[in-house]
């Protein structure tokens, strides 16, 4: 059985035989949801690749304590996969963030596109971003990923085009593109961004902004996927193509 993963700081002086105390929401989750018992095996990650494994030695309503049996420092996977998700109505954008986190993205950039039905008003942008960050964190825990994606500030189209220049390769999903995703070489890059538009698609003006910035516009075949599933399909393709599922 794979041990459950909890997110908590791991002190720099932690070693085999040390104890790690987990408090707050994680401890409450362990008690009320996971119903952990003393002696059960768990893993703890700080969300930055440091991971400790061991058994629960003490439990209370306020904290749990782990006897550390092993420690490891994991390297960040390469290439770094970045999801640029257009804001969408309902919870479709949140579904994309959740699923793509489970598949291994490391950064999320919310995009306020022209055709986004959902709008993050300036006074509520931090609240929305924190919600996406919570979704990403929970998805990382659920899928036992030791790195928690960072959800950045929401960007408009021109700001986004400038931000995307910082990545080795950007794939803008455009169903009108005559360039197939499978025709793009994805090997050898240190970072790859995937840009997913809203329900109504990316406007011609936005596509021109991305094209002028030198970004790659790619299609996914004859069908059109929902904004909640397009990123999932591309991240899955990339992970398989790059050999990360072997």
C-alpha cells in the first residue's frame, strides 16, 4: 500500500531517527478524514522536493508526530511543464488545474483572455489565485507529487505574450492551426508552456499577438476539446513522448 502524503515544513536538520511534527489543517485532515492510527506509515513533503517517510508515533486533535525512517531530496523533473489556463465559466478552469497538476505540471498561469466569460476583478484576484493554489496543492498531495505547482498572478494577453518568451517552447492550442502537435519537436527543452483558451476559443487578435511573439500555434486534430480537457490531453502527450511514464 502506498502511504498517504502530507504537506509540511521539513526542518533542515532533520535526519533518520528525528521526529517531524505536523500541525494545523494537515493534522486535522489526518485525524478526521484519513483516520490515521499510531504506527501507520506516511510520507511528508515540503512541496519543494524534500520528502520524509516514517511511521506515526503520536496523534492528537492538534498535531501528529512522525518518526523519520528515511529522507530523500528529489530533483525537479525536466522539462518544466507550465499550464497557461484561460479563465472559464463554472469550474472548468479549476478542473484543468487539478487534473494537470496530477499529471505533473509545475507552474500555473491564469489568463484573462478576451473571450473568458469568467472575470477576475482586481479586488478579488488574490482570492481567486489562492483558490487555484489550494486546488493545485490538494491535487499534488492526492497524486503523491513532491513538488507543488506555483499559481502565478493572472495576466492579460499582451502581458502573457511577454511572460511566455521566458520559456524554451510554448504551445498555443489553436484548432485552426495547420501545424499538428505531433509535428513539434519537444525533446531537449528545459521548459514547455501549454496555452489553453476559454470556451469561445482564442480570438484572432490574440492569436496574432502570440504569433508575432514567435510562439508555436498547434492543433490537436479534427476535434475540439473543452477548455477543461485540452491541457490534460497535451500534458499527457508530453509526459508520454518525453519518456516520463516509462
